[in-house]
C-alpha cells in the first residue's frame, strides 16, 4: 500500500485481509466501474468480497509480469500494488478523484451500484430512449447523467453526438425514432473502439482528435468547430453537421 488516499470506505488492512491468499476473477464493467470478484476456492461464492475500481479522470490499472526485465520502476502516481505469483497489478491515479471500494458480498455490489443506470455499452435502443424521450432535458446533460445511463463522460458524449449529427443542446423529447436509433448505433461504435484501446481515440478522423486544436475544424466537413462552456465542462460541436 503506497497511498491510502485512494481507498474509499475501507483501510489498507481490510483490503489486504480480503486479498491475501485469494484470486481476482476476470473483471466486468458497469458504467465507469470495474468489478473484480474475489475467490478463495475454485469458484467465487456470492458471499465472498469483490473489489470495485472507479478510475475518475486519471486512474488506471497496469500489469507488470514477474519475469519482465528489467523490473519496471514504480511510478510516482502508483497508489496500490497487488503482488501475485505472476507479477504486479498496479492502481495508478494522479488526481485521486475516485478510487477503490470493497464490497463484502455480491449483494453489497448490487447495493453499491443500485443508484446508477444501465451500462451504456449494453443498453438497447429502447432502453436508451425510454427514460429520455418524454422529458425536456437537453441531450448532453441527460446522456451524462449516470443515474439514467452509466458510463458516458464528456469526451464520449461530444464524440457520439457529433457522429449522430445531433446538437448537445437539443431537447431529448424532440428526437425522432430514427434519431434514437442512429444515436444508439453511434454510441455502440464509439464505446467499442474506446474500450478496445482504453481511452477515447484521438485520431484526426475523430472529433476528439481535433477538439483541442487552435481554430480546430470538423474532421467531416472542415467547418470551424464551436466551443461552449457550461457547468465546468467544455462542449465541442460542428455547427454545420449538428445544426440547430
């Protein structure tokens, strides 16, 4: 344990007691959470704990094989190191906005995640539109609301809306059935590619790859991109591809 500041609702001894001599199962994701069940026998029992990681804006996990030569040096932002027979799993986080939680059982996992919506990567078109289409909420804030849909952040939503040719400030109730289907398709595509590389890709063919350019232009039509600020977040859109 290098820095207990990333532990949420537990201390170093509790985490150590839960993990020593046990194995982490293949993790699953739900929104911005990564859940790794702990097993002490051949299979995880529902009464055994799980470790939940929330990476915030700067958190990540990295694996370092025990046979790697030379052994990789510890990074100054490594906060927790889990040593196994095969190597080290390191939790790294510069800003420590979120962190590591411990659920005592599968029921505790369900309770911890009970106030967030369905995972954006697995939601159906109907599941996407159902909580939103009868409200007057603006599209971007609604998509960012983790209580409605879990897993979308600022860069992802801007990228998805640009690809779907929808304005962030459009009323959710104004979207047609075709708009919702297109939004769902673009969301699945962007999430699949982002999950594959562990971040929102910044290719020049993506809005994300142009959003920080001085006088940035749309990758699709080369119109000048529009930047707005609201609630501490920057929204980037193309006024031509995403007309009012």
